[in-house]
């Protein structure tokens, strides 16, 4: 069926104002396109966990994931850790995987703390990690905008005591046509203005754990962290990381130490850190973290808490746990948050709602699923989805230790209208890395991940029947405006 003839009067005005007009309601339903395995060549019976991911709106179909990878361990009981990296060039449909290691002189048996970042201006993507021990330190490799392979890794910081690194990229303050790359870790904040080739010495961030950097569109640098007590804090720099002021995001209701596993099923650790994101639309800061809501008969109820700041982190809203709704003791943790170019919020996490399980280290079984939710009203309401095909057991961590280890975070890439949570799944009896593909594309009417004539036909049929999918602009009327909005989005292709 061909598109009917409708008035195009005012189309130019609509096209010019589309970015600031209210988003058509049909965009509020993502196409959820299934899971794809990321560590496709990893052998069986080897651990993998601690995921991060990055993508750039410069080319949203180029997605990078990184994790701790045990594939070099010669036997199941030995542990050689490397930084595993996955690369997709088709929006997460297929992946290639590899190990990204530091220069030979700086390689060790423990190369972990994976990190990833993308430059929204140039499309450059970086991955890296820490080589632990003598001769090691922080290392970084670069994927140039049109390349299909990473450059040889370079050392950003030589240090035998470096730990827990994270990375972010964005403009220098006052220079929108620049790119500054930041790495934060226990020794401070370092930066590079030549795409990672050279780095300054660390600027101290003080004591804390989980230093996570984010760069606003005006170049303001934010770093969120846990003070190892009850404080979730943020440091702000308006001079490109030369100096910082410190503010409080939230005060925890419950505190536990890094290795404490008593509040969760199984006996793996969950470090009580905080994840932040900054809106490219209006600069609003958002934070999400896990905390205890209730303690009843020895059972800890761990939920996600959400808060935001509209004044650059000076003050924050009262934390709420409205992202999800769960019964007692169905814990939520390892949250990650992103904000897309339209101001939509995206949160992913691990959740135990499908299994009634106690907080007991004597029973190492711990059943979880991966979840995702989005909000189009700055966090007032959320729409939630289960990503896992089947509930999986964290006891299958692929390691032989007294205490389980399933990583410390679970990352997500966000670019254009594509969202890619990357996470652990033990469906095969040991941890593998999987990614879910989500696409916020209104013209993808049949939600198959492609734009073609089938979508146009379905929209036209809905329009003729005055069916809800044809009210594309959400004004409760079926008229030429709906066709205009649909046509504009279809022609744009939902990048």
C-alpha cells in the first residue's frame, strides 16, 4: 500500500522544530531486539564479568564493550585476568571479541578494571584497564572513527598501586570543538588532549571508591564516588580537571564494606557505589544507586534509589526508589544510568524478583535477571523491561574461590536512539557476556529493528482504520500532521 496524499503545509516548520517539540508518543516504545553474545570466541569454563560499554552518536552502530576476561587461564582453577573487548559495527547484531593488553613491557598476570569511553564530537572510542603490579599501570587503546581495529595500547600512568579506573570524554570548558579524555582512579584524575597519546600527572581526588567521571556538553567535569562510609559524593570541575569542589549526592541508609556479601543471596560482593549521568539537553545531573529499604526478620531489601540535580550538583532531590516495584527481599543492584540526546533516561540493573531467596552465604545459589527501564519525564515515571531470556545463577561464576566474584558493575552504551546494556549471563553454566539491543525508533512500526516498506504499510493501514498507532504525534487526532511526523522520522532513519 502506498502512502496517501496528505497536505505537507508547514512541513519545513515541523522539521526545524522537531528537536524541541514534544516527542511523538510512539517513540516511547523501544524495539527490544533480543540478546547477542559478545565474547563469542571465549572458551567454556572461563569467567567473564565487570562490564562497561561505549558508543558515540557520530555513528551509533559502532558499539564497544569491555570486561574482565579469564580466557588465558590454562585451567579452570588458575586465574590470569585480561581486558576482554567486544566490537560491533552493526548496532549490536553481531560482535567480534579480542583481548586488549598494555605494551609488552607493562603486561602482568592481572589486567583488569575495564573502562570505555566515546567522544560524541568525533566518534573516537577508547578502551583500557589497569595492569596490576610491578611495571604495570593504567593503559588505553583507541578506536578511530572509521577504523575496525584498536590502536596499540599506550600507558597513561605507570604505577604499581593503581586501582579501579574509569574513563570519560567530552569538550574542554569553553571550547566546544575540542576533545579531552579523562581517567579517574584511586590516585586521582588524569587527562589527555591528544586522544590518549600523552597524559598529565594525577590531580588528587582524595579518598574514596568508584570514581566515575562524566563530562557535560559545556565541558564541566563531574566525578561521583562513595566515601567508604555513608556518603555518596560528587566532585565538580569547571577548569578541565585542574581543581574540584565537592558536594553530597545522598547519604546512604545502610553501609557495608567492600567485601561484605551478607545483604545479598550468594556470597559475592556488591560495592555500594553510585552511577551518574548528565543530560546533553539541559545539563541536569542524575544519579542511581542501591541501598537498603527495609530489614525484616534478617532479610535485607535492597532497592534502587534515584535522585537528580538541576544546579550542577549543588543540591539534589530527595532520593526515591520508584524505578521498579518489588516485593520484600527481591534485591536490585549494579545499576547504570545514561541520558540520550533527547533527554530520555535509561537505567539497567540486576534484579532478583523472580526467585524468593534468602540473604545467606551458606547457600551460594543466587538467581537473577537483567532489567532495563526508561523515563521520558526526568524520572517521575518509568517503563520497565526484563532483558534476560531465563533467570540465571550467579553461583556459576566460573571461579574456584571461597568468595564468589561476579564483577562490580554492569555497563550500558547509549548513542543516538540505540541503547545497549551489556551484562553477565550464566545460562551455559559459566559467565558469558551478552548485550541487548534497544532502539527508540517510532517509524519501526513492526518493531523488527529495520525501517522499510513494511513499516509504511502498517502505518498507512492503522491510519485508515483510525487505530492508535497512527496517532503519531500523540494529540488524539488522526490527520496529516501524523503522516508528516512519521515521514520525517522515517526519512531521518532513527540514527
